[in-house]
C-alpha cells in the first residue's frame, strides 16, 4: 500500500501475444501490391504487418497499408445489392437480394449480347483484375472495354512498349543498388510506392546522385540531391537538349546503339513515295544496314555486320537511304535543340542543362560498373563481363499526363538508350515478362466482322496497332469504339479512353449504347474531367422519350462513393481482406528485375454483410448469360467455385493460366504447366506470392540475352527467343504519317491529316501542350497540377478514420514570390479560373514550386454526404477538386470540332496541361469551396457514423479498463 | 496556453483564501485588529470555503477526480504534488487558529504558534502554486522569477481586500488594515507590471529553427501540418490571443484588479458606514473580477514551445 | 515514482531519425497508430472520426517545413514523437507517479491505472509529444513500442518499434544511444545527429540526422561537355564525327 502510493510500479506486459492467427495476403490499399501479414486476434484484426519475405515491399508498409484496418471496418462499406428507386443521381435505393440483382443484370446483358454486343460498355478503374475483365469482355463480344489506363499513364506505357518493349513501374525499375546517377521525372508517389522509397534510401547509402525534375518540391523531390523546378509540359524540350549536348560531345554509347537498337538501319529517303521514311528491307523483309567492311547493304540483324552510322547510301534498287542514326543526329544537333533554346521554354538555366548532361555522361562513361558475370548474347557470343552505364531514370504522370506525353516519353527512352543504360548494370532494368517485342505483336479486335451477336470477339479488345490497317474505324474513318480508341483521333490508344466514355455515350457519338457497366471507378467525381458536366450527362434524359441518354448503369463498388448515386444497379463488393484475388502474369504482375513473380489475395475474414467478390459475380453473370468460356457444354457453370476456381483451372493458352506458380498435376512446374488443384494452398503456404529468381547470367541485357530470351519464350512471355531490338526510330508511327500523306488503303479523314502528319513523327520531338496552345495564355498565365498524397489513395482514403486526419482538406499551393507579386497572402480564399470553369480554394504559399505553377493534392475534396462522412466535413467544405476546371474537351478548332483533351497519339488524358489564373475572392464570399452539389443521402444498409472510435479497446489490458469494446 | 476556467477559478479563489488567512493570522496575533468572534467565524469560514472551493474546482478538470488523492504522493519532485500536500496541511493550523480565535476571542500562547504556522503554510502553498507554472521551461511567460512574486502579492492583495471588507462589516476596522491594504496593492501592481514588462520584452526563448534542430539552415516555415484538423496539443497549448484584445484586457485587469479597488477602498475608508461597506464591497468585487481577468491573461499570454511545430514564429 | 533515475543509468533506448531520407510519407505515424491502438496503451481513440473535426490520439506525427531563403531553400519532413528525454520534466512534474522513466532502459511511460489526467506532464513537454485521451481521461504517449522490443512472441527481427520496421525509406533507426558503439550511436557520430531544443536542457535521447548538403553543381563535378566539333552548331560538322566509326554488331 505505502509502496504503491509513494513509489507506484506499473507491471508492463513486455510479451503480450499479438495474434491467434496470422494470414498472409496482398495489400489493396493501392496498386503497389505489397505482401501483408494480417494478425487476427479474438476474431478481429489486431495488426497488419509488411511481409519481410515479399519481393515487393520486403517488410515495409506505407501509411495507407498501415491503415487497412480502418478501410476494412469503414462505415462507408456497402452492405447489400441496391436497386435505384428514385431519380438517378438522387441516391434513392432499395435493398434487393443477390438473385434479383443478378437476374436483372444478366437480363439486360443477355438481350444486348443477342442483338448488338457493342451496346455494352464495360470499363474498369483502379482494379487489378484486367486479365479477367478484359477476357470477359472478349467473351461477351463487345469491343467497348478498357481499364483506367487511358486517363492514367498510357503515354508512359505506350511510348515504352513501342520503343524499348517495356516501360517504367510494372514494366521495369531502376537498378537501385548499382546506379550512380538517378534522374526522376514527374513522380510524386507512383504505383511502386514502397520500392521507390526503399530505392531512394539505397541511393542515399551508396552516395549516388538523385536529381528530381518536378515543378513541385515535396516528397521524393524534397530529398533529391538536386531539384529542378521545371515548367510543366516542357520536359521534352529539356530532355532533347540533354541529347543535343551528348551528341555534340559524342558522349553516347555507340557500341550499345549498334548492337541493340535500330539506329544503324537504313531509312528510305524518297519524298512522295509510299515508303518514304520506312526502313529499307530485303527480299524477306529483313531491315537493311550498310555494312562498312563489305561496303554494301546487309541484313541489319546479323551478328557479324559492322553497320555504318552516317552517310547517304544507294540501295540495290537504286534508291537512296540514310541511317536512322543520321536522321536522329541531324535533328538533335540542330540549334533548336540547344540548351539555350530549352532554357526559354523550361525555365531551367542553360548552364544547368549543360551541367546535367555532363554529369550524366560522367556517370555513364567514367563510373562504368562491371559485374564479373559471363553471359551469352542472342547470337550466342560469350561476354566475359556485364558492363553497365550506371545511369537510371524513372518517370511517371508528370510526363505522361500531358498532350505531348507520348513523344516526351519517347525522348526520355532515347536519352536512356543513347547512354546505353537500358537493362544494364546500374541502369533501368526490365521486369519479366518484359521486355517484349516493341510493340508487342497483339492487335485490338473490334472491327465490324469481329463483333457479332452471341459470339466472343476474335481477339482481345486492346492491342498495339502498327499501322492504319489495325485501326478500329469504318470506311469513312469513323470510330468503332464508344471511347473512340484506335480511331484516327488517337490511333495508339492502347489502354482505351475511359475518360471519354460517359461524354461519348451521352452524345451517342459514334453510336448510342444501352448498358454502361463500371467497376471500381469513381467516374462522377475524381476520375473524370469536367466533373459537373459528367454528373449532368449521367442524369440527362432524351427530350423525345424521357429515357436516360445512358439507359442503364451497373456499378460495382465496395463503398459509398460519389459514383454509387448514379447507378441503377449496385453490385456491392467485399473489402480486399474478404476475397480471393490474383495479381497475374497475364495482367500486371509483381515481378522484379531479378525474377518473375505473381501473387494472390486470400479471404482473411468472412464478410459480415451481404456482399460478394466482384470477380465471383462477374463469373456468375458470365455463366448466367452463357458466355462460352464460363459455361460447360451442358450449359452449367464452368467455374462453380467462383474466382478461386477460375484462378486455378482456367487456361488462356494450353498450360498458361492466371497463376504461374506451382503448376502441373504435381505442382512442381513453374511458368507453364497443367492446372494444379492444390495451387492456392501452395501460394498460401508461401505467403500468397510466387517468385522465380533469374539465374545471374540472365539478369541483364534481357533484350539481347540468349539465356533470358530462351527462358522468356518457354514461359510464354515472348513468342520466340529472338533479340528484341530497341525501336528508337519508330516505323509504325511513320506508317500513319504516310497514310496522312495520302498513301495506302486506309487514310485519315482530311480533317485529321495534318494532325497525324505532325504528331506521328518517327523520331521524338517536343511541342507545346494543346490547351496552352489553344487559349490566350495571357488570360491563363499559370499551370495547375495535382499530386498524389502519399497517405491517401484517390477518393477512397477519405473514408479511412486515420488517413482523413492527415489529409482532411487540401489547399492550393503557390509560389511565395509569385503570390506577393499578385499581392495574395497565405490563407486567402481564391478562385482558380480556367477556360472551362472555376473552383474556389484556400491558398498556402511555399518556395518549392515553379513560379508559373500552382498545385494541390489529388482527390481530397469530396461531395457532401458521400463516403458516409458528415456533410459538414472539411473534405466537402474546404477540400476541393481541381477536376471541376479541367475540360475533357479541347477548345474548338476552326470548324468547331472539339478534340478530347488528350495526347493525339495515345489518347492519354492531359490532366496536367491545365492553364489557369487566380482571382482573389471578394470579402463577402464564404470561405467554402465551390461548386457545391446537393448532399448525397446514405444508401440503405450503411451504419451510423460512430461519434467516437475506440478501435483496439478489446485488446486493452483488462486491469486498466472496465469498458467494453465499441 | 488554453485558459481552463476551472484552473483560473481555482487559483483566483484559493489565492484570495490564503491571502485572507494570512491577514487574519497576522492581524490576530499582532493585535492589529480585535479578535472579534463573528469576524473570526465569518473570516475563517470564508477563507476556508474559498480555498476548499478552489481545490474542488481544480479537481473538476481532472480526467480521474476519484484518483485525486494520488496527487499527494510525489512531493519530492512535483510542485503540483507539493501544493496539494501543503494545501491540506494548512487546514490544521488554520482550524486550530480559528477555534482559538472564536473560543477565546484573543490570540495568545499556542494561538501565536497556530497563527505563525497558518501564515507559513499559506505562503508556502501559494508559492508552490506559483512554482507549478514557474518551473515549466516550456513556457517562457511562466518560467521566470516574476511568476511566484505575482502569485504571492496577488493572493495577499485579494486577501487584503476581503479582510478590509470584513473589518468594516464587523466594525473593527483600524488604520493598519488600510495601510496593509495599500501596501499589498502597491506590491501587487508593482510585480504584475514587472511581469508584463518582462514577457513583453524577453528575447525569443526558442526559435523554430532550434525546434527542428536545424539552426543554420535558414528560417523555418511550416508548409503542411501533420493533421488537417486540430489535435490535443493544438487545442491545449495552441491558444493565441490578438495583441489588441490582449492590451484591452490588460487595461481591464489593471483597473479592476488594482485601480478601482484601491481607489474606492481608500476614498471610502473614513466615510459613512454604508459608504464604507459599499466601497469595501465594490473593491472586493472589482478586485476579484480583475483578478479573474488577470489570471485568464496569465494563460492566454503564455506561448508553449510545442506551438513551434505548428507554425508559431516564436515562443 | 517521478524522481528521475540517475542520468548515467547505462541503457538509453531511443530513435534516430534521418531527415535526409525522410520523404514525409506518414507511414511511421499510421503504423504507430495501428500497432499501439491495440498495444500497451490501447486504445488510441479518435473523436468524431467521420465528422467535421476528427481528432485522435497519435504518438507520432509528421510535419512538413521549408527552411532557408528562396534561392537555396529546401523542404524538410519532420516526424515527431517522444524523445525519451534523460531530463524528462514531464516525469518530474507528475504529481501521482503515473509518469515515469524506466531505470533499465530509459523509456518514459505513463501508468494509466493511476494517472489522474491533470495534463501537467503535457505542459512540461517542449516537444508536444504527449497526447491526452479525453475518452479514458488519461495521458498517453509513445511507448517506444515496449510491447514489441522485448516481445518473445515476435520474431527477433520484429522486436523493433513499429514505426522503425515500417519506414519504407529506412529513415528510422532504433537502438541504445547509451552505448557509444551501437549502430545508432555511430550513425549519430558520423552524421552529426542533433537534439531539438537542446537549450531547454531536457537531454533528449532521440536524435535527428540533419539533411545532407545538396549537390547542385557545387560538388566539384563536371560543369559542361566539350563539343567535339566546331560549336557553330552546324549539323554537318557534328555528323562528320561518326563518318568512319564502324562498329561490329
Ligand atoms: N485532377 C486529377 N484527377 C485525376 C488524376 C490526377 O492526377 N489529377 N489521376 C487520374 C488517375 S491516374 C486515375 S488512375 C484516376 C483514379 O480514379 P478512380 O479510378 O476513380 O480511383 P478511385 O478514386 O480510387 O476510385 C475507385 C473506386 O473504387 C472503389 N473501390 C475501392 N476498393 C474497391 C474494391 O475492393 N472493390 C470495388 N468494386 N470497388 C472498390 C472506391 O470506392 C472508388 O469509388 O483518377 C484520375 N483523376
Ligand atoms: N499514395 C498514393 N499512391 C498512388 C496513388 C494515390 O492516389 N495515392 N495513385 C496511383 C495511381 S492511379 C497512379 S497513376 C500513380 C501516379 O503516380 P505519380 O505519377 O507519382 O502521380 P502524380 O501525383 O500524378 O505525380 C505527378 C507528378 O508530376 C509532377 N508534374 C506535373 N506536371 C509535370 C511536368 O510537366 N513535368 C514534370 N517533370 N513533372 C510534372 C507533379 O508535380 C507530381 O509531382 O500513383 C499511384 N500511387
Ligand atoms: S504501397 Fe502501401 S497501400 Fe500500396 S500496396 Fe503497398 S502497403 Fe498497400
Ligand atoms: S515512415 Fe520514414 S519516410 Fe515516412 S515519414 Fe516516417 S520517417 Fe519519414
Ligand atoms: S519528449 Fe516530452 S514526453 Fe517525451 S520524455 Fe521528453 S519531455 Fe517527456
Ligand atoms: S496527466 Fe497523468 S501522467 Fe500526466 S502529470 Fe497528470 S497524472 Fe501524471
Ligand atoms: S516507437 Fe512505437 S510508439 Fe513510439 S512512435 Fe514509434 S511506433 Fe509509435
Ligand atoms: Mo492512375
């Protein structure tokens, strides 16, 4: 007693047991797909830990992943299938049973499929099931399928796949350990959230230099050794100036260029001819080069040849040709590509550009890394060592999300290749199944012949056109897809144009659709441009019939998002901890440069609501409407076990299934092999992932490494074990150009000729982003961009009790000097005005942002009521959405036509082309964001918002608290 | 610092209570005033009520009032604990003194001892109250020698005002009471002014640069707080008061707390009984109101170093 | 009891946080919350979690600042949690003995069973590291994950604070700063680790590693490349350079 009074001692429990059971699965709080170990105690989640053995995150977790508990138990979770009862958009629903819901959906879909399958538009957002959804669309027979890639980063993907047969993120990664110089363009967070952070830490340890090119200095840029606050949309100019410097000083890796690229290939110079600018080819279509020693044209792919790099040559057929190298060199040596010219556009001092070029060359050629590892090239020649140019680069949406993004990304790859730093030690490295042939030999299906009632499409809805004949357009050049993908407007829209679907469906251009089927995309809010307009289009009715212009909308979400209000039928999904799922080699696997890997999700807890995994539902629907791939001959479901069943037993091609691990009856096969009934059990035992390490001799120069190429071919990653030649000069682009010049069967409508001619340049070039070019920039002097907050995932972070305390609202950040010039002060309320509209926001000042740029966090602003948040929440009152002022259409061209606000080559949404001006709010204006929309009522089945959250109380030591868990 | 009313009320009233005890004891033992029974009954009841009331009100702002007794245990290190112990200890001599006064109507023998002890314990209690604040290095406006002086003089002055009132009411007023009141008042004003001058002129205590350990890296500015809605630390320590507002309150405190009571009390000291009572009463009232304002300012004007992390330029 | 243990007491467990690699991702803050809401101080409640003024108890919060003048200013992320001070006034002022500093490893804890919730300790903390649980009426704070670092139910590698094990940028290090030869002590020595508000004399055990100087051309590297052809920019000269470069494929 006395003791306890004067010298109270606490008996601290040093070794509490933390879990009754630990289940390994894959995080889904973002698309990084880290391995997690879910600790279960007393039937609830005690803790989610990073899986140290997992190839992606090696034990770490980001803020979102660490907040998984709060998403899993979110009060915004949908509880039961819902049928719209009130007007669309009012959010009035009634709960229905699954059978009714599935009957309803299958009823609608069956009719469409029996008559005109393309009347179904099936688009998916930030999901990770495209191997299933894309295949399902093909089975259904509609070409109108795509995922979010079109508004995400298709510029990056397409430019990479057409140029080097790979790209950043899932396609490749920097060689963090060996790199000496790391150049990062336009990245705030990226999909590779954790690996990038871990990688940057590695750079810090090795002392490699890290340069971040970004108008904003936050996050990664904050810790960069050098921050280059470039003007948005001008990276191409900067990159090509670096190329200019390297060429002038001949600081390029000629051996690399000769061995691995198409620069030595001869390009026909025959102005006016239908093959002008195409590669000169021999009888068997082999590309030709000029063999120096023999002094004549030769098969450019032969191992022995010694191609000349420069000089006009006369071909056997008497025509003239020059090497792609010469065309390249001529262009970039030109003064228009000089640092001084670039300085004007980019705002980066010419001296800085020169220095960066010098530093790149120094790192690449003076700090060369050598690995004592013999390897064999594609031609069977032994090399004693692996010699690397330790310059790594990474880029993401800062480059991608502009209307000049495709060519800018191409320029970036050109720079990498000139330095010889693709898949070499210290450089950028491919992740299997990449590299693939550039571009992958896969064409989009969807031509009139392909789309027939009650029949699957011949091929996949998405692919890689290599010429006009691959486009999905009719005789007079009109688009055949609802999003106008693969049309003359955006010929290489290899990920589709999800951001145009609602607009086009509403305008019935190119044709009306019947059902809009969306999965996991908050299209009435943060994932659409012109959000207000999209909301109107979703609810617009036909004057004549009174019908909705978009007749039926089916939507699958797991939570009460802004989009749910616009669905006629809601199929509630589970949370990521309640379902089987897979991250497949057929989609975007979790491989690392050292080996192929895929992963699964396993149910960790049973759903406590009447919800079903969307993948199960999709398979069920498929069976109900009798999709061949999903029904047995006798008409019964082929995969009664749902997605888990499909993951194991479905084969895309003989021996090739969703999961590459533990295949074959006995489960000893990897890559290809028969289905293995115990496959999932093997995955679960192994932490829910599979990885096959490459042998040391396979790890670099994968595009030309025989051992790797043979492995890749056997695993089905590539067709044949042949060298993958890097396509710096892009013949597919030239094909389109020739069509625009009036050659070939398929030619663009006259209105499109000039556009195709200009932007389908076979060599990368820079042009000003469209929006700035189309409007009076003196009226809109500033650029406005968004950034991913590291602790939030798009719209869905805000329902998370913990994450929303970190980002409950978002101000607009502006350069302090510029603000003073406009006499604006921190805390002022301002209007952000674009040619399209205006949005109100609070102002915060900083130094670390380009003078001509303002920025804010993406997706924080919420519609009042949504996500089961108090309508008075900061997300709805002060948090704002920049999307309101971004138009999905460009200002009209002369004839009044409005192109989509996208890259002319790929259709990538040009989010960051936005130009604005800032107007200070009047004294009497409310300090509240605008526009505001009516508050959304919670759909039936949602719980009351708790007034206080005591998560973990059930784990509190009894001695210290009598209270019971909430 | 966020001005918590319970604490303001507590310190104000218990302060006055101890002040009154001291007056009673001092004048009682020195015969500076006649130890009249009813004066004793009312005086001690009043003093002890103010003290007890104060203590209770301070217990109100605890998360666990039922555990308050534990606060007596750490007197070796904690001023708060010391205050608790001394506050309780003071009851003993005070009650003995009171009994003595009320029963015998004069203080002698043991009475002297009780009176002495009452004075000593009261003073020590008030000192430890002051030390609770004066020992916090986190708050420059408190961490200085002036704090304790202000607490002491403040307690004596408000006590004196009450004593003056009682002396009038029970018709035992003597010039000494007036003199004492004048002196206490002057002291109170003197120390409070020195305090204000000090906090207005003291150099920056801890700069934001030092809060980040980044001296030499140039001026520090917050660009993003860790949380977009206010957290406990911001609510508890983040209280900011506008300069203008502050000065007007200081004026109120100065008039209420000092000028009015002082003036009125003195002017009326020799006048008609009714006026005397009225004057003394107004003095007490004004004094206590002014004191509450002064005490509110004591918190509102205090800047905690933790604010440096949330964008405060100085502490 | 709230008398502080003798300062030379050997072991001083604490954190070393690297401001040069911290990208401000908040992972440490959230993972801390996740672990601790079910840990030693469970729960870490959140008031009005889905309302207008959500406010919860966190042991670790990540701030973002800019320092320096326009030209050479920089962005600095600053994670802030209890620094387990040697001269922890937060402990000394505690009237009940609820706050205490462990003799064996210097960890500063709150005994919630006897805390009366007077908040004085939080007033005494210069770093704003203590957070009051209005719901339970007691003070809470970083426990240095005392229920992890000695936890026999966890794998050896997991016996580190949650914030340390989760930091993707490896900016957080845990160890004995009392032992000059420990990894953390060496880090502090090499990188000139600092203690914030040293002038207040709290002697924090945690240390922050200051950001390294930037390298923007001032690090003795090359400044520009030498053109190999007359720099009149004329393409021909440039091309001439490669005429007779015949390399075998
Ligand atoms: N201004 C601006 N706008 C942008 C961007 C930008 O940079 N700036 N970025 C664009 C980019 S790149 C993208 S990818 C888009 C992303 O935008 P969206 O694709 O809309 O991504 P989210 O906001 O995450 O919305 C996805 C929806 O999926 C739901 N969901 C979450 N988990 C599940 C689940 O397990 N099952 C189901 N069925 N649904 C689930 C969420 O509740 C949410 O409603 O935003 C685009 N919008
Ligand atoms: N935490 C978190 N992680 C995410 C997401 C999320 O919502 N939250 N979303 C995921 C998704 S869908 C995607 S697509 C990725 C996107 O990953 P990121 O590409 O990193 O995403 P953004 O936030 O769009 O980053 C764009 C960056 O480019 C900069 N920038 C803008 N314009 C330019 C320019 O012209 N040039 C240069 N050099 N920089 C420019 C911006 O300042 C910003 O820093 O992130 C994924 N990861
Ligand atoms: S990065 Fe974070 S949210 Fe994304 S998967 Fe990994 S842990 Fe989950
Ligand atoms: S987790 Fe690491 S990098 Fe992220 S904020 Fe915390 S310390 Fe900084
Ligand atoms: S940081 Fe604050 S709470 Fe932690 S020991 Fe130091 S003074 Fe106490
Ligand atoms: S709040 Fe609790 S721990 Fe803090 S000083 Fe008061 S009793 Fe001690
Ligand atoms: S040591 Fe533990 S309690 Fe302290 S900040 Fe880190 S995670 Fe939180
Ligand atoms: Mo995206």
